[in-house]
C-alpha cells in the first residue's frame, strides 16, 4: 500500500496541499508516497500551451523528480497521448500498485472539473479513495459572496472581501507541511518507480537548440528557482513596487507569474511571504509596495473565481453578452504585423518583439498591445488571446482571458469601451526616454530623443533613421482608428 499524489499544475514539494495531506495519511498508515506526473500531448494541444511553457514544465518536472528523490519519493512519469485516457490510466496504476488512496489538487476549468469528477467516480468503482483539494487559489472559489449572496463581478469590493476573509481565516495562508521522507526500505521495494525519465516535448512543441538554451538561462525552472526569485523581489524590489511597476524598462516586478502558472510556486506562498515582511503583518495596510503587490496576486484569484462562476468564459464567449455582436475587421496583414511587431507603433512593436523573444511581456504592455489589437486594429480580441497563450511562458487561461476581456472591454470589470489607450501617450508616459523601445526595435536605436515614440510624425533625423532601417509607417492612423472603434463598439452593444 502507498498513497499516490498526482502532480499537475503544482510542480512543487513545498506548500502543496494535496501532497502534504497525502504524506500525513501515508505516515498514519506507515506507508510511503508515490508521485505521478502524466504528460498528455493532446491535452497540451487542446489548451494551446506554448512550446516555451511546455519546456518550462518539463524542466520543472525534472527538478521535482530530483527533489522528491531526496525524500525517497518516486515520481512515476508517463505519456498518455489522449487526454480522455488519463483517468483510466491513473486507475490502472492505482490497481497495479495496489494503493487505496489517490490525491490531487483541483483545477477549475470545465474540462478539468469534468475530468476530476469522472476520476473520483472511477476510483470509487475500483475501491480507491480519491481526494481532491483546493490549492490553486489563496481563497477557494465559492467562499466570497456579496451582501445579496451573489458572486462579485467587480474587483475592488471583491478584493475587500478577499482580505477580510483571509484575515478571519488565517489558516488559508498557512504553509502546508513538507512531506516526510518515505519509510526505510521503500526505495528498494519500489525500485522500478525511481527509474522515471522526463520525456522530450512532443514534436509540435519542440524548441530549437538555441531557443532551449535561451529560455533555460532566462527562466530557471523548479521551485528552488521560484523561491529565489520571490525572495529577491521581496527583499530588493517590493518596497518600490507601487512607483515602479508600470515601467517596463525597469524590471521592477516579481516575474513569478511563470512559477504561479506551473505551480512551482503557490500563490499562497507569495501572499504569505509578502504579508510576513509587511510592517503591519496585514494584507491591505502597511507598506504601499507590499499591499499593492498582494493586490496584484489577488487578481489571479479573482479571475479564477470568475471562471468558476461563469464557466462560459472558457467557451470563447465574452463575459459581457452585449459585446458578442461587435463587428470585427478581418485583416490578416494587420494581424501578422501585430504578431511580428511591425505595426509602426514603436511601443507596441517593442512589446510584441519582447514577447516573441522572451516568452514574457510586462503587464502594462500586455494592456497596451491588447487594446491596440482590439481597438486600433479592431480585430477580434480572441485572436490576440490565442496568440498570447501560444507564446507566453506564463500562459494561464484565467489570467489571460481576464486580461484580454479587461483590455478589449468585453470582460469582467473591464476598461470602459470608450477608454482607448493612445499608444504614443502610453509610450511617453511609461517608457519616457525610449529605453525599452530601443532595446527591442533595433531599427530605431539611433533615433535621438523622444522622437523615438513616433518617428514618422516627428520627422527630421527620426524619420530618416526609421526609413533607412525599413521601420514601417503606422499601419492605422490613430484618429481614424479611434473613431472607428467607438462607432463599431457602440453599434455592437446597441447603444446607437
Ligand atoms: P507582478 O507585477 O510581480 O505580480 C505578481 C503576480 O500577481 C504575478 O506573478 C501574477 O501571478 C499575478 N498578477 C499580476 N497581475 C495580474 C493580472 N492582471 N491578472 C492576473 N494575475 C495577475 N498573467 C499570467 O500569469 N498569465 C497570462 O497568461 C496572462 N495574460 C495576460 C494577458 C493580458 C492581455 C493582460 C492585460 C494581463 C495578463 N496577465 C497574465 C497578467 C499580468 O500581466 C502578469 O501576471 C504579469 O505581467 C506577470 O509579471 P510578474 O510576475 O512580474 O507580475
């Protein structure tokens, strides 16, 4: 007998609810824990997971395997091509190992919920107790209700409720105990299970050798790297977070989204560690930087809660129904220009090129580029949502969908539709001296001064450099785009 923990988006040993519970039960029974990780290439395809994210997960699984090994806990690794066969395979493994208890953490998207429901039933039919734990959110979905008993659809009151709930339920932030080492002799008895090897990525997700090196260096995987990054941020940067967070050239944010997405770091750990260094030891008072940062991590919970209450957001529908009828443009040339960072709007292009090269984009720029796609180019926001998820290393359905809904004004608690970012003003405000633009748009490196924000409009030296280096002119005219967007949105939502 042993207790099995199925690792999914929780590729860590520390502060892992289900793994911790599995270890407690195993200890009570004097047995060991077996970890399982299953790669389903079809599942990765279905979820449009980016190759960089797959690579990051595979590297994290290898770290996890090694760390578990130090506790004499094996990580059994398998490939199950079809995702619908994963539950069946888990039941077979439980039977093969003669285990009576299988644990995992809950994932909230409809497909995953259905899978878990089926799995629990199948396990029960086979005499196996299956336990599924809340872990991914700091506050489990379903815990917070408005005075009228409804789910919040606005972030600010939701956040106040989130804070109050956590202050009155401090155990939710408590660190889950580390799993114990497996009993003596376990390794010998289950020697075969320790032979697991991390597979290569499926063909469609494979990186080139150069990309592999680049991303490995840029994004060290595994939970030790996650904790290093978090600690560094909390000691060096968080105090200034409020003033610096919007400036992409400053590298002043936590850069832990990749770890939250892969589960190499629990959002709970981030919030707890931030609260611990806060002067008031609270979530919403004390140092501005700390409470501001906690508020950002809370957005991740917010979008998950939204997804649980309104699962149709997972089905390609806008949160706000009245935005279903907006008539989008169909323009592949524009879509390609946006993807490749050749729109003629330097801040947009710099942002898109940074995404294509690093798998990451700064939050301010995610908003600028998303707004540009949906409002300036008037292309369906879902095309952008899809491009992001297929290229981000921190791709996460709920946060990405929420961010796109916010920026395109179609989502929960969005920007009002008539608020249309002016990319040049955003650029001047958040990349004042053009440092970020010059890093990513090589054609404009030699442009002097502020003309870098809009070289063709500025004329003179800027225009000459841009032209000489083949930098494109703006693919849409700002004023025209703004008017078109207002008219089309108004018409779509029936306000005219
Ligand atoms: P920090 O500023 O250090 O924030 C700390 C943590 O809080 C982040 O790691 C993240 O987990 C969470 N967080 C911060 N802002 C948000 C937010 N607006 N929504 C949800 N969680 C947030 N985030 C993803 O993790 N995956 C995505 O696929 C994703 N897609 C996005 C798409 C768009 C159009 C927009 C506008 C935002 C998107 N975000 C996404 C949110 C945000 O941009 C990133 O979480 C953030 O840039 C990550 O950098 P960081 O770790 O340095 O963040």
